């Protein structure tokens, strides 16, 4: 079953424009959600997690349980934000916890 | 700690050959994940271990794929025989502790090309 959905494979915006990367999840338990980012030629790394309720590099993401969404937003995109973004859901499986990812969105910020 | 270490970084092999990918998780982490990244499917979870025990291998595409974790500091992902459609970047990640807030740390990945 698809647990995490990122509907946009590719997203392009101009520098300075707002950007929103969509993420919807499906999980009957209490969700723990994350956004990971992969810059060109670098390893995947954590960008932010919903429980921290923090802003990282200008990005924020709010968990909306009613809409089962965790969209990533930034009011003014920068060229250095161009990267692959993955939404991830932590699922409990017995005593273990599995991290499952969406299919990713490639963000390109144009000059 | 040097983080999650994967080897090799790049692997080019001929169809039909056996391929072994290696991963050293961060010391103290008790969960290890193997993912495959392709343009078409994004990041797919292949298998994950908890305390060296495979918990869920439902993402392993075929019997040609197998993974082991003989101890807490080492894991392998083996493909035998390899096929061109196995070409992808394979990532290993680890996370640790009983604290549900611990993030997963990824290795640099192994770029596999099967010709």
C-alpha cells in the first residue's frame, strides 16, 4: 500500500517565488513525518521533522492530520534549494520502526 | 564517527555476475535499511533490520536479491545473478536507539551499473 505520496516528480520555480512540495500520507497510527533532501552528488540528509516544528533553511512543514498532509513550504526559493526532496513516514512494526519514503520531487529553482 | 559507510561507491558489472554491496552503520544504531533509488520509482525500501534481525524484506524485488547482517557493524546486499534492470543507486541507512526521534543517517550510496 502506498504510504507516502508525492504527486509531483518535477517542480520548477523562479528564484524568489514561493515553493510548496506536496506530501500526503496514509497511516492508521500516530504519524511521525520527515523531509529529507539530497543535493547534487551528496548523500540524503534530514531537512526537518514535524515534531520539531522548526524552520530549516527557510523551509517549514506543518502536519495536517485532517488532510493527512505534510507539505513543505518556503516563501522565497533560492537557487541553492535545487535538489531532490523526499517525504518520509516512520511506521511502527512491532518493536521495530520502518522509515518509508515517497517517490521524491526534484525541485529546480531557476535564476 | 564517519557516518554510514558504503562500499564500493561505484560498481560496473556484466549481466549474470554476482554483485555484493557493503554497509557499515553508525556505531550504536540498531536499525539498518537498504534502499534503491531510481528515476522512475524514487527511493524504495528493500529490506530493513532491527538488532541484526530482518524485519521486513517485502521490498526485495526477487529471489536474486538477498541481504544479511551478521553483526551490528556490517551488512551486505547481494544480487545474483545481476541484470541490467538492477542498475540504480543503492543506499544504506541506519538509525538508533529506542528514542523515536532519532533521524536516519544515509551512506553515500553505491551506484551500480549492470551492462
